[in-house]
């Protein structure tokens, strides 16, 4: 099977989300370090082929609430603290994707696909 350019572009988006999520899940994070961690995540994923842009936002209110209920001044990064948007371009195809909470689950999805 030879995948179509839209299939490859969607596959590449999935690879980048898997890398972003699993590379950084568990990283110690606090409100003071949230912005620099988000920039590091963006920079790391933008290095990958076909990635045009990545925007990572840390849900600081949720982060602060988790820390208030903990014994430490930080918590570990999980998907519930992240909002991510990513644009992948492959062979004339643009895929816009995002990750946001669906209840308690970080849902990664294709938002738009243009040939």
C-alpha cells in the first residue's frame, strides 16, 4: 500500500503528538516553570520533519489547583494541564491538529485537512 499524502500528513501529526506527550509526561512542573517548559516542548517538536508550528499552553489554573492539594511546590506534567495546537505540512497537504481535555482525557484530534 502506498499511503496518500493526507494519510502521511495525519500519521506525521500522530507521531509528533506521541512524541510530545510521552517525552514530557511526568516532567516536574510548577507555575514558575510552566512557560519555559511549554517553549521547550514547542522547540523540541518543531525540530521534527514536516512540522510547521506547535503552540503549547499550560493550563496554569489547573496546575495551581493540583499543587495546592499536594505536599510539594510542583506536580508532574500530564495531559490535563496542556492545550496543544500543531500544524503539519506534507507534500502540499496541511493538517491542523489539537489536543485538549475531553472530560479527564487529553484528546488529540485532526481539526482541519487541506490539500
